[in-house]
């Protein structure tokens, strides 16, 4: 059987195919890198239409990474998927607070989801400048609440939770914050999308 074995060649060919199916002229160079990596991770061309990047969002994210920020995620899956090699090169970190004992305690005491409690805990970290939410709309709602309450001012919010309850609405709330954002409109998203966006930013540096 004749097939491509080299991972770099597979990625190159994949990005080439993606470019043939989307209108590249609609996007800036850096936007295109993010969009292509998301499509590469999902095999879903609709992300070219529903991925929304606010003015200055990419630059804000790159600046925060260069400063060695902490990327806060809502799941261990996102934390695991972010390139550790790329993080090391820029001196940045990625962290999910979901399994910490303090988070479980906060969730029980306040009667909220652990994803929400994790955001409460995360904002205590002053190096937390990028939030990448790929799974839990409740985490994104709580982050918006914390931003509005002046508990934190992130450099960039990557808001791409997936689902039927709250996912679409939580992303619409992000638009109102005045914080640079990269979101997916509607129900689509997921941890793989969040990972793809973070890695696309890292690979630009």
C-alpha cells in the first residue's frame, strides 16, 4: 500500500488541501494560520465561517506568550494537547485547575460546577493572561462574570465551548467584555479546537 508516512509531509499536504477549499483572500496571514489549524484538527470547513477573531486578538495573545504568561484551560485535555516544546521555547505555561482539592471544595460550598470553581481559583494567578475554554460553557460564563467584576483582565480569551446548553450564549457574552477574543459562533467548538488555536499562536513565535 502506497501512503504518506512522514508527519510533516502529511501536515503540509493537509494544509494545502484546506487552502483549496476555503477563500484564503478573506483572511490575514495570521488569521489563516489559526483557521487552517482548526480545520486540520476537525476536518470541518465550517470553522472558516464561524471562527471569529477580534481586532488585535492575535497580537495580544502573542505578546502575552512572549511575556511568559500562564494559559488557563478548562480541561486536562486542552492542557495535555498544547505543545510543551513550543511553550518551553517562549517560557509560557499551561494549567487546568479542574482537579485541585480547593476547586472541589469551592464547587461544593457554592453549589456550582467544578469548571466554574476552577475559574474562581485561576484568577488568583496573576500570570494568567490567556484563557482557553473548549468544553464548559459554565466556565466561560463564570470567566465573563469575573471580568465584569474586575477580578481579572485577560490579554486574550479563547472561547470555543461545544454543546447545546449555554455554549452559543456564553460566547456571545465574551463579545461584550471589551477583551480581545477568538471564539466560534454557535454550538460548535471543543477541546481540540481550543488546542489548535493555542498551538497556532505558539507556532507563530
